[in-house]
C-alpha cells in the first residue's frame, strides 16, 4: 500500500492531486478555483441547477497538527461555507485522521458535510493512489519520493556514486521543478537509450540529469557513474539493466581531442553500443559551448548524430511559472527565518525576483542560502541589492572558497575582457604568468610550476566558461554578475589594479577597464585623484613600449591610451611625435576606431597644423573599409569637424589626384557593401506592401548618397544602380507575420495563465501571517 506523507508537495500540488483523485472516485470533472481571495473553495463541480453542487476545500497543514487544523476550521472556514451554501461539501487534508477526527470535522461543517466519508485524510489519499496507479505515476515527485522508491534509488545507486544517499535525494526531489519538457527528456532517453543534457553552468543541467537518474534507479537500473569512458566500458554488463551517468563528458576529454585520435572515437562508439542495448541507458551532461566547439574539432562527434537526443537547458526554457516554483521551493528549503521568508509573499515582491535580469537557478539558491550572505538585515531592499550587486553573492566564494592563485587569474582575466566578450587561452596564460612572475619578484611568491592549470581547474564551471574550437580555447565569465563583482572589487582599491598593470602584457589592460575622469554610463575603475593618476602615468610610461595589441597597431594603441587617460599638457610633445611617425599600410577594425578617435582629438584640440602626415591618415581610413557602418563613421568624422571638411574640399581643387583616390576607395567599398547596407534598412523585413517597401529602399539609397556628400564626394554607382527583389521579400514577410501572430497569441494566453497561477502560489499566507509552505 502507498504510504506517502505528502511532504514533497505544496498546497497547490495537493489540490491538483486531490482534484485528480476525486474526479476518478466520483466520476465528475472538478475544476480548480480561480486565484483570488479565499472564499472557501479550492475545487468545485458545478451544474446548471447549482453552481456549488460540490465544493472541495484542501488543507495541507504540514507540521501543524490536527488540533491547530480544527481550531482554524472553526474560526476561519465555517462562515465561508455558510455563505457558499454548497449542496455537498468535501474537506481534504494531508494529515492522518482518526474516526473521531473525522467526526469532529464533520460536525464543524454541519450540515454541509453529509458523512465522514467526505472528510478525507492521509490514509484515504494513499488508498486512492493504490486504486489509481496512473495518477500516482502522473504526480512524478510524489511517486519518486515514496519510501520504497527511495530505498531502491539508494540501493541501486550506492555502488556508482557515494552522493546517492537518502537525505540528498529527498532534498533534490523536493526542490526540483519538472517543467513541460521533463517528460520529453524521459521519452528521448527511452527511445534512443541516451540523452545529452547541455546548457550553461548553473542553469540546471545536473539537476535534470540527477532526476532522470533517480527515475531509472527506481526502475531497478544499476548506476555506473563515469569519470572516464574506459570506466564505462569496463563496467558494461550485457545482461544487466544499467544506467551510465557521465557528467561534463566533453569537459573531461576535450583537451585530449587535439592530441589523441581515440578520445572522440571512444565516446561515439560507446554511445552506439548503448543505443543497441535495450537494457542500457546513458546520460551525458555538457556545457553547450563545449559541445559546439568539440563538434568543430572532431568530425566523429560532428557526424555521430548525437543531437538526436540533445536536450538543452536554457534560461529561455524556464517560464515565469517555472521560475516562480523554483524560487518558492528554495525559500522553503532555506535556513531563512519565517519572518525573512515572508518578504517574498508580500507586496508582489516575488515578481521583482522572477523578472530580474540576473535570474538563474544557482543565483536563486545563493540568495536563499544564509551561508552565502553577509550578516545584515534580510529585507526586500537587501534581496534586490543582492540581485543588483554581485558582491553579496560572490564575496564569500571569491575570498574564501578559492585559492589566492585562482583569484589572481580571475582578476587578470577581467583586465583582458573589457573590449571583447571572451579571452583566449594564449593571452590569458601569458598575462597570468606575467602576474605570477611579478608576485615572485615583489611579494616573495613561491612558484609551484602549475599555477595556471591549477587555477583553471578550480574556476572552470564555477566562475568561468571554457570554449574550445579548432583554432583556440577561450574563456568568459559564466555570469555577468561576476564581472560586476570584480569591477567593484577594483573600484574599492585601484591600487590593486595598479599592481596588475605593473605586470601587464596587453594594451587592453590599460585601455578598457580604467579612466582618469568619470565616464557616464560606463564601468571604469577610477584613477581620478592626483596621486593615483601620477602612478598610472608612470606605470604606462614604463610598460607602453613592451605591450601587445590584439590584432591592432601598437603605435595607434599607445596614442589612443595617452589621449584617453592623460591631459594634453602631459602628453602633447610625445603625442605629436608619435602621430607624425605613423606609417600605416593596413587598418584592422580596432585600428580604425583608434585612428578616428585620434583624428577627433586632433581636431578638438586645434592640433591639425602640427600633423604633417594628415593626408595619409585620412586616405588610410577611406581604403578597404570592411563594413558600411565604418563608411558612415568615416563620413561623420569629416562632416563633424570643419577642419576635415575644408581639407577634402581643398584637395578637390588643389590635389585632384588625391581626391580621386578617396572617391575611388569609397566607391570600391560600396561595391562590396551595398547589398549589406540596403538589406539592413529598418522595416525592410516587416512591411507587407510593395509600395511601402520601395519607399524604404529609395529612402535608404538617398541616405547612402548623403553619406558620400557628407564626405565631400559624388554618389557611388553601386548604390545608384542597386536593385532589390521586392516580391520575394514581401512573400517572406507575409509568412513570417503569420508565425509571429500565432506566437504572440500563444504568449498572451500563457502569460495570462502564468500571472494568475504565480500570484496564487505566492498568496499562501494565513490571516495570522503563517506560511502554509511545502516544496513544489
């Protein structure tokens, strides 16, 4: 017989279970009552003659006891029932009930409860679950948490993984929120015999994989927890029901894909072996970026058809309803006091958390875990400060839970990642080793020889993401809150960043992360006071001729940093010499940005007469332009500075050969970029009328012609003669519009339902202010 205590269900879960069971027992279709003020109705069956034909009230009362339940029913519920005047009233609770308890509750609601059979307790629910096993199976978390099932999970998992013990399993089941794709994952695993669970760190990969594992352990599969594919091969037993769990499988072998011809073959061959054996299941987890890059490295993985059973866990997969339940369950399981928990249930505060841009299951676990938080008053304001200010989450892990050498690696990585999203392994390693060498010389650090790999081992998967492709290995922060935390760390001590700069290797470490004046809208570490500014100038003067650029010209980088960080009086002599010494034959995208920045500075500071190579600099900007955005940028530079407008005009009169070179350079660029420019027009992919589309394209042509005019040039033929397939575009837009309408309608319906459900979930507070909470 089933023997559930229903502790893994919350109030809403218990309602849904009761609805399913009563619908079977009474053969009527019960509906859940709409969210709103509690009118004494959780479930209702209505007929034409009586809207309140049958009314059902469900009370969980976990841990409260029968005496408190009876008292609450007498004081708070009886008048509601009198007002409703139901033809039949059924009361249900998860508490065990004696015959006398049932009689007492019947008398409380006399005459609306007709017999004690309409007072349902724990024993009744368990009996009905035996009678209707399909309902038991449908309520996944209830079934998985039964005593017998937990015993099976522990028994079948203990050989494979010491983490599979009762308390941990129950806690994971309790906090888990199965969404609509959970059953799809189970189906994929049963159909293909393996599943690949991918996603970013902290997003819920391991949680889903664990729940799938528990389910199959409950079906008498034996667990083989895999750290290397050879372990799986050795443990493979043809006649046994076995489930293989390989966590972060590519993280364990990707570094070998370059050097070993067999690493990819081994995993692909094992997947095929499992697919051919009905007694086997294989669960693989992997970060999405690692999978994508590994497929680039290995043809065997790319061609293995592994994607047929890929389930990617993304934050986009979580509906607001899923997020709400995750938050609810973590609040319940947290060590926060009842008063602290209560803040999420007042003033719609739950919505501020659910909708927050940093929402992430791992972050939610962090904000509801006292051990991760600094001692302070726990309030709405404080929780939002945690969400907005990553210090409250990352301070303790950064200062206590990782080694000093790992902290140095994170700080170094931050200094390199200001201009781009990621940092390459080569650049990070070189900059980090330079920092370690600095520590050896100035702080008596004793090198062990493996600092870089040791730090990566600590940080990958926790603080940073590693991405590998055929060309290089790259690192990025897995959550933007880490970037915010390190900024604040340096902002509170720019001396620490100055120490990093003394060991710097790349221009980026000076260029993107710091400022000597306040830069509105940007997070720059401030060196604004006179003393720190002087130290910064001395450090850059010492390092500048030894720094490297990232696909960019060293001289342009030095000049750019000088004008960004220091005053004209400090740098004018050196600045003019460096500009006049520039000899540029090729400009990367970053070089163009640097040169435009330099030319603007020249114009704004009236230095144009001091620059003897200005014609060459402007001509270099006009040549081989890689994007139509940069044609526009070049045009804006000329138009916005009268000295350059005059320069182009005078060259047309006095140096026609030079002027023609500029015209030719721009014409060639438009020949390459005209299609990109025209198809980038705003509204081109939304309009459904040909006349409207023609107007958009004609306007776009005129804008391109004006770009040339602003430079002082004639219109380019590539733009004037450009033709566009308007009919095909209109057909494409119409098809897209149909899909969009369907998606918008679906979104509106889902959103409306979610809002009602979420508000109901976070309205679980009694008049006395006590939380009726149980995990989802």
